[in-house]
C-alpha cells in the first residue's frame, strides 16, 4: 500500500507517494532539508536550486562509492566462499586418505600377526 507523505524541504511542500514507511520517508526529507539548509547557510550565493543540485551531486557520489564498496565486498565474500569450498574439498580428501591408510595399516598389522603366529 502506498503511503502519501507531505515533506517540507527548504520551505516548499512536496507530496511523496511511496511503498516505504512514512517515518523513513520523513527521515529522508529531514536529512535533505538539513543538508540543503546547511549549504545555503554556508554562503549567501547558494540558492535553493544550487543547494538542491549540490545535494543531489553529493548523494550521487555517496551512492556510487557505496555501490563500489558493496561490489568489492561481494567479490571478497565470493572469493572467501570459493576458498572455503576448496578447503572443505581438501579436508574431505584428507579424511578419505586417512581412512584408506588406516585400513591399509590394519591389513599390514593382520599380515604381521599372521606371520608372528607361524
């Protein structure tokens, strides 16, 4: 169900329809409002439009960097999973070899016991 939320950003009302929770939408609006007001307070030459563009550029930059970091983490996780799978296969092979050697040792012991009995 879509929520219709009224936000006030830099003195202008915006009506947002979203599937997201109203409190989430409000928090996003409050963050944008605060960021834009901060930019406009820093310089008398920064208009609302300029602040909106600067804010959008800042968010786009953060988004790209977050996506790159996320992609990097996914690659690292994939490498760790692949290494884990290789290690698991090696451990399984080692267990199989240990079991084969145990059976071989048991056979050798039986043959030695037979020789001792003679």
